[in-house]
């Protein structure tokens, strides 16, 4: 189980390492369910380059797609990013966040 998780994390980190792929994810976050043509619009990349980036994102499970008629709609899958955040960020930040929340409660209590 640990090996699978590590392999999956590696694919996610590899996918997120490229600025073009992060831009595609940002576009899907803004408007989910876009076609390849919609995702290509306004980018300085060929259609083939966008398709290759999407394939890497799909391999990392960051993007899924569904057919609607003749079109393939692409959707962001935030679960792998959330898993990485939980594993790599939350554990380190939890004590700091708790301290800040306690400070906020104390300050609010003093104000009222």
C-alpha cells in the first residue's frame, strides 16, 4: 500500500512540476467540464501539446474526462492534491494553526 501511494504521489508531483499543466488545472478550476478546444483557446501551445499535458494529468488522476456526444469534457480531480496537502503540509502546520486559533479566541475574549 505504501509503494502505491508513493508512486501515485510521484505522478502527481511530476504533473504539477510543469507550469503549463498547472495553468490547465487552473483553467479547469475556473470552469470545469471543458473540451480540448476550449482548453487550447488563448494558449501559446499546439493542440497536440495540450493533449499531451492532459494525458500526464490524467495519468496522475488530476484530470478525468467524460464523453458527451462527440465531445470529451475534462474535469479537475482535486483529491490527489488534497491527499498531498494532508500528507505533506497539514501535519507540519497543524500545531501552528492550533496556536493561532487559540490566540484568536483569547484576543476575541478580551475584546468582548
